[in-house]
């Protein structure tokens, strides 16, 4: 994309209501624009980030055998009356009447609908296990929307649901999801630590929140540094093997990690001092086993091997996709702007033409841009070099390819790595090769 | 995907309310499920079709310089009060109050929001032209939803908008869109004919509907056969050249094409008899130039070259993405089921293992499936051959790879082309090569 043509309206002045870095930077860099309180339009560069996150989530969910569906945003109130949650849910649920006077609602989550969908088509234990997920817009009528897309009202969420024959099988689904989530966050380029969370009346230990570490996080977190820097992508786990899954799962959960809500001083004391890590975190995922709560309340049964009916065991698994855009920025920025992880960046690199109109500069820029116009943001504007440097830093492209008249004459460009500030004077071919190595 | 594990609940009994082929076939093949009146959940295979259509639309819109954004589903009523449409838009608009008592609505279209978004960031003629589009769920509270996803209430639509300096420039945008749309429909594997449509109070000739030809279409259509079988993808048009665009555009519009609403008997009489085509069509797209209607009513101005302010000229361009799934089936099915065009099919081929458990059969099936599990639907169920044949025909995969014990022993499979019924006895390699040629 040529920046002269891009719809990416950068702002010089920071809106007063933007209190945290990600909110300020998303507005300044032209990624989103608020259209109503807590409701945002995604501009082209912001949408590319959202799609990159979505693609990684899909690939890793598919890899554990989950199947993607897409449920509508609006749901019938009847469904929620069956589960008993319609009255219980409170004013965060947006309730709607259609022209026929029927009660609808804008889905804040989808346990009821997926349970109904499952129950209307799956009749036999032979069809289990099933894991279904979607990435769809949801609405929660927050009384005080804030922090930009981090606590908006209309938000994009991955919600997944598993259906199993028994508690033992549901545990396997839970283990697979744990692996999938750790892989997702690693690929997104953020450190997200799984922490024990409340299970409510169900009890047990099958509830974890995933928190991205960032100083502006809403929760204080305490964890064992053994959980840092693990390579989940390299971990060999046999998804069909109970032992292999259990071994992997305990290698994660044996290490202490908790938010302040669940912090246990005596367990914490057993973590060696040099491995104690404290900080703050932003919740970006939550996984949860809840047994037969919905299948029973909604009367969903499946035939077992002996012909008797049983209510499948369920879990639900969320990832805040739009929230992650903010969380990634909170975890990865500096005073100059965003520092996109390679995997989610809207463009691989900015091409900064320091003298548009200079033959050598134009030629080199066109040559690089022509290799893949979708992957480069070509700053071809007739602006001062300083403006271009600042905008590239603000937008956070992983690489900057700086093309000035002196170097261009000799076929050289300056390559800058946004995250580290490292600079290299290289040929066009070397620049493209170096960028290729990281993407 | 293995059919034994797929969440694709096929139905044997056709629901009584499904009156047209596409509705019946989408339910029978397990592509969608109705969750409320006129509101559908998309099951995995249906979602794959929707995504394939979406990807083609995006690629062709990007190719003419349009930029993708994503606006929220819910809009503030204030926006629509500014344009004057809030009261004018009848009961098809779903009106909502949030917990603070503010009026929202579920967007049925987005002229107001995009105009506001454009106006809040584009200030100079230098930033024109701009073409923005999105693919987002919309809601129209149809009094009588019917025909499945063809006339649902919550539906997925591509809506695009152009902003130009002048009428002359807006015409160029309109020509580019015409090209983009013809390319999109050709890639989708359907014949969609552009027909002159009403422009309302604006007048002029810059309004076209695109109709997919199908016997169940809601409109009678009359057109010159010169519009059939054109290769728009092979057409060389210089998008930056006014003459080239105009020449292309008149090569389309010089041929008669109209729905019954706009049918003109005297013009029709001038079409040579052997080129007269009559039939029925389903509207899947509508493009429309409407001048400064929204920019003026909403007070959006941009600075011109001489410093004076002007209201940009706009057009809006829709494609019914979810509706297209139904329209494609209406245009491409037979008594046995769906016949997916290669480009939108959820899977390239079904692999029909006629004897699961037979070593030779299993080995060949695994070999083919292993080349790309995402692209093949492997029917590994322990069902009779007849059931497998029927389900594969119903689901409409472009190819069927039939693996029986006799052929398998000699390393042969039977390859069947769904659209034509042609069959080939070939080796595995030949089968994969033949499928590869068409996809």
C-alpha cells in the first residue's frame, strides 16, 4: 500500500479520553475510530492486525481438531430462558424486540446456542468428542466502556465449546485446549501465562485465565519464571494419547501462577526466590470446564454405547480477539509508538523514500514495493524525512527500509529493526533476505 | 476432514418451510441451521463456502484499489438523524435502546457511517479518490423472511463506497466497480448479468443490478446473448486510463439487459432474435452512483485545489455475500444435490472409501487424504456404498474419488466429475493431477 493513498488517518493530538498507551496509539496510528461509546470501526491497518490474529487462532484451533462455525450475532431470548440465564444475566445483555414483538438479544456469549445446535444434530456417543468454535462479534453493554478496544461494548471474540462423553474425556479436551492456547499466544508474539481461575460451583481445577504481561494490566500476577520463555511450538505432544497430554498439562500447571484474586501466600513461598516473578497482566483468554450444566438445563441428551441416554460434558474456551490488539500493544510499544510482533503486523516493513522524485530513490523503492505491494507500506509522500521516521515508528512496522539519495546511488538502503533499533546498510537483495528471515 | 468426525449434519427429511431448491439443499447438506426466524448459524462446510466467496470479493475489490475496513454492526441513531433517514427507514430497521437509554440500530446499510468516517479524516482533494468497503453482518427485519439465506434477516453483505472530486471522477470509480463485479461473479462460477436499474431522483444511467440467472429468480430478465460467456478476467483494462475504462464500460452497457421493471419493448425489438435471451434472475449485487446526497446532508466537505470547499461525489456498491451461497446453488444443482463451482466448493473432492478396513482401500484413501486434509472430505464412515454416493452428490464436491477393493488392489481409483457425471479410471497420481488442473 502506498501511504499517499492509504486510508490510515494518523492523529497528532491525543484524545483526552484515551488513558492508556494502546488506546492512544491505536487512535494516533489510525487503526480504529470510535463510532459510539465503546464501539469502534476498524480502519484498514487495524483490520489487517485483527485478521492476522484471527488466522493464527483458526490455524491452531483447527490443529487440535476443533471445527469452525459461525453463529449469528442475534439470538432468541427463548434459548436463554431454557438455560435459566435470561433473567440472571443483568443489564450487560442488550435486549431487543423485533417488529413482531419477539424478544431477541445480542449474544454476549454462546453456550446456549451452541448447546442447542449440538443437541439438534448429534444423537450418538459415536459422534463424540466434538469441539466447535467461532470468531464472531459480541456485545456487552458495559456501564463504563474504556481503554479503547480493551473494554469495548461490541467486540470480537473466539468462543469454543467441547462436548465429551465423560469427565475423563472432557479433561483430554481441556488439555488439548491448553496446548492450543499456549501455541496461539506464542505465535502472536506475546507472553501469556495461564493462571488458575475460579471454577465457581463446579469445583475442580479446570479453569484457567491467560494473562498477557503488561504494566497497565488490570490484575496483579505472581508466577514462577519456569513458565517464561517456554517453546510450546516445539513441544511434541500426541493429541490422541492420554498420557502424553497429561504429561504436557502437568508440566504447565506444576508451576505456580496466580492473579491476586487466587494468590496463595503459602504456595508462593515454596517458589525459589530467584524464580519469583511479579507484575501485572491483561486477561486475553479464559478456558473453563463446566460439566453438564447446559446440556442438563437445556435437556440435551445423547445415546450411549449401552443405549441409555446421557448429558455430554462441556467446556467453553474464549479468546478476546479484538482485545488482543490492545493487549499486544500494551505489551509491545515504546515512547515512539507501536512495536508489532512480526506475526501480527499489518505490513512487514515501511519503505521510506526520503526523496521522492530522485530517480535512484524512486527506482529502488519501486523495486522493493513491486515485490509484494500488500506486504509493504510505501511512504511515497512528499513529507520531510523526520515526519516519515516518526510515522513509521508510530505505526510500528517490524522493519523500516530507509532509501536516501546518497545510498541509493550505490544501490544501498538502510534497514532498521523497529524492536531493537538495530540498523544495517545493505543492498536491496540483502534487505529483502533479512526481512524474509523474520517473517 | 473425515466425514466420521465432521460436524455436517445431513438431513433426510426436507423441512416443509423450505420451498426452493437452495434452501432445501443447504439444510439437507448440513450447511446452515436456522436459529430464529430468518437467522441462521453457518456450519463448517457452509462457512467454508461463505469464506471462499468473501476471499474472492476481497481480492477483486483490492485489485481496483478499494481498501477494506470493518464497521461495527450497531450504529448510533444520531448518524441517521443527520442524514434524515432515521425516520424515513421503515420497520425493517431494527431499533435498539442501550442501558443508558441511547438509541442504537443494527445497521441495514452504512452510507451514513462511512460518510462520517470519511469526513472525520479526509480533508483535502489530494486524498481523493477513496474507495472503501467492508464485509459485515447486517440486519433487516423482513416481515416475512423466506427462501433460507436468500431473504434472511441477519445477512452478510459486502458494501463499498467511493468518494470522488467530481461527477467525472465518480464515473471512473463506477467503471472500475463494474469491472471488479464482472470479475468477481465470473470467478464465483456464476453467470451474473448487469442490468440497468432505477436511479431514483438522481437520474442518469449509473445504477446497475447484477442478476444470477436461475429459474427460481424473483425477476424476469431480458438480455442480449452478447453478454453471455464473456471472459472478463482476460480483458485488459487500464484502471488509470479514462479512455480504457470508458471503452470497457460501453462494451458492457451497449448490449441490452433489463429486468421486467425496466424492460423497454422498443429497445428489445432491436436485439436480433437469435441473441434474445429471456429467463429469471436473482439479484446478488447493486451498484449505484448517488452524487452528493450524503456528503451534503451530513455536512461533509473537503478542500479543493483552489482552497474552496466542496462535497465529494459518492457511489455505493453492494454484494449479497450470504445470499450468493443460495443463488449459486439455485444456478448450480440437480435432482441429486448441489454442484459447487470449483472456486467456492468447501472441499475439492470427496474420497469415498467403499470398504473401510480393506488394507488396499484404506491405504489409498489415507495417501490421498494425507496430501491435504483440509481440501478433501474423506468419507471413512462404515456406511453402504449407496449412502456414500448419495451424500457426496448431495454435498456437491466438484470431484469424487471412489476407492473400491477391486481397483485399489491395482492402484486404481474411479474419478467422477460431479458437474458432468464423467468418470475416469485412473491411478492416484493421475487423479490428483486431474483435480489439480481444475482448482
